[in-house]
């Protein structure tokens, strides 16, 4: 009877331990994944067995010795022999399954004590996947923390929940959690999810360089007749900023930078736009600072204004944001210092530390709730 969990290979006798190591090496050499079972034909098993030093000191019939070794490995949950066997007197399996290394032992996670609005999830806990359980747990911790339930865009709420109550291993890009988590009775039902976490879903702006005079389909607005272009890296923050603009500002356009696309799209600005200043706000990480720097270089080549940071919005991001590991490797001191020089002097030291630690601050930390309730950021649009 096979064991449910594999034995530590060091507990085996030398001969079985060496055979197991050679079988695993065969799987590696043949580019098989260590976390899945691998079929190994008998001829490869025989070749591995014959490579074992001093494999048969008693001079016994070798097929019987090999058969005994395979039975030991199978009894310890390390391999699974095929039922089909060779026709010889001492028959051997025609193939074996090499079982995954370090197979995790399934442990039953304790169900959390639910906030009363989430108590219905108790019925779903048993059938939930590990990913759903970690998300349910983070949601529950957030709800029990007595959060501000002011309705916000869903990416901003995702960042608030999973960037505060979720681990980096489970939620490396917390603001995008609901972009990817679509299964289960809660996450597959957008209306129900929005009701539970008090969110809404602003549409991204259309890719157009002009703004109509009237609101169209709730997607974009003419923001004014000023001479400033404000570029926002991510669409959710674009929406939040446009909705919260003060009555008096200098903006003529608020553009969605669409990540790194801004490096090229800055070329679309012409004299007829009458832009005298270009301001930018985005994530604080390596790419988030490289984008405006490279766009600024392109703008200068075209005779356009340099791209300037929105100093107050970056100050608020550094104050409110919770750093997470970035996708990119940490910057060295020279690179971090050069990139941070684009920002106002008072923010450079913190940014250098952030970049050298390989961290990022998602711009959604400066969200709709903050922009609605505060006026200090108005300095960036006047």
C-alpha cells in the first residue's frame, strides 16, 4: 500500500537512494518538470540501475534485485509501477511513474470567523480553491477592520484590500486581483462583488486626442481650455482625477498614458494643441519613472515642453502607499539616483531607497476617495 506522502529520500538505503537520484536525473535531462509525475520506460530504469556502484554485492539475480528496489520506492510513495509487466520469470514493470518531488501535504486551513456581512461564505469554504480562500480571508480581514466604505473604483479597492491584508506571495500586483480572479460565487458575479466591497467599474477612456464638449457614454470629458496636458499612467487614476478636478484649473487635456505607450504617443502633440506644459503622474517604480523620462527626451527632440512630475500627487503617493516588490530587479545606486532626479528634490531620497530595494508604489493608492476629500493636490493642475 503506497503512502499518502513521500518518504524523505535520505531515509532509504543507499541502493534505493542512488536509484531514485538517477531516475530524477533522467527526468531532468529529458526536461521533465519536477512538480509533475514523469513516465520512465523500463530501458531507462535498467540503465539507471546498472549505473549504481556496487549495486549487487551478494551476486543475486539482478532483475530480482531491481524489482525489490522498485517495490521499496513504491512503498515509500516515490514511484508508481505500471501494471503491465515483462513476460520473464522475474517480471518487471514496462514503465514506472516517477512521482513529483516535495509533494505538499494537504492541510485543512481553518475557516475564519466571518464578519456578519460575509457569513454566507461559510457555505462556500469547503469547495473553495486555495486562491479563493486567500482572497476570502483578506476580504474578511478588511471588512473586520472597520474600513471607510465610501464607494471607489474596483482597482483602488483591490489595492486597499490585498495590498494591506494580503501577502505579497499571494497578491504580487494587488490592484489587479479582480482582473484575474473570476471564479467562485462571489468573484464570478460582478454585481454581487461590487455590492459587497462597495465598488464601481469606471470604463477606460477612449484612445482619442480630443475631448468632445458634451459627456459621451460616460467615457471622457472635455476638461477645459487651458494650456497644460496632464498624462496619467493608469486608466483608473485617469478616471478618478478627471472626476475630481476643481472648477478652476489650467488643464486642457487629461490623457491616459497607457503605460509605456506614452513614450511614443507624445509625438502626437502638435502646435495646434497649444500645450505649454506637460505634467505626468504614474507608479513609482523603475518603469514608472523611466516612461516620463524617455517621453521627455522625445518631447525635447520635437521642440515640445519637457515632461514634469506632479509634485504633490507623488508626495501623497509616498505618504499613503504601501510598497510591494516590483517585477524588475533592484536598481543600483547610480541608476536609482539618476531616475529619481526627475522628481522634486524633497522626494528623491525616498525614491532612491524604493528603487534600490526593488519596490514599487502603485499610483492607485492616491485614489478617488482621497481626491474627492482633499484639495492640496490642486496645485498640480493649476
